[in-house]
C-alpha cells in the first residue's frame, strides 16, 4: 500500500542569545501544509527573532506506524515532530538549521530522540488532524492483551549456588 503523503513547509526560527556559550538558538515553530517560497524570510512582530520557511518536505503516513499516530491523536495536544540539523561549518546558507524529516508518529519521534537527533514538536494544523483521523481508524489495531502468568517473570532465572559454585535453575 502506498503511504499517504502531504507536502509541508516547516517554519524555523533563530533567536539570538546573550550567553557566553551560544549566540543563538534554533527551533522549529510551525508546520504548514501548503509549500511556500524556498528559504524566504517571514515578517514578524518580534524584532529579536528571525524566521524562515523551509518548503519541499513531505509528511508520510504509513500503516505500520498507525500505533504512533494513534498515540499522537489521543494526546491532549496533537503535534508534528520535526527532525532538523545544523548546516556544516563554512556553508553559507540561510537558515543554518535545516529540517530533514517531518513525522506525526510518537514512536518514530522517540526513535529519532533515542539516536541523539534534534527533534522539535510543533502544534498540528487542523487540516492535517482531520486527514489523519480516518487513516488511523482504518489502520490502527490495538495489540490484544495477553494474560500474565503468575511466575512468568522468573522463568529461566538462574542462580549461582554459593556453597557448590554450580548454576541452579529456580
């Protein structure tokens, strides 16, 4: 089955810092469903921060990730997760923080974070939320709960007998 795809634009923001270790902080602040002009600056009220639109990304919904989508939709505030990386030193590109992957799966975002990637969560657009609901209803099937046996946790547990030095099964 082909994944369901949505072209998206990520809005990245650079905030200057008065800090001895870093002069700026980058973060993803929004995801829009309609692509915009590449790398264009966005006018804003706050004079201290600068924002850029980064189009050309696709958000894909795969049936195997349905559990992660369900977890996201059942949260109090559904979010879109943006994985981004800084440009290499010496590259003269704007913005320097480049979004690479956009997902709505809690599980996929957790895998990215476990791998040490930079992932920001932004509010989910209402149009995307409306498109995801029928997809999750169609593809999500909860795992059946198995009955736990009384000593299941201790099966195969081995102990070293201090007196004889032999390994004994419990």
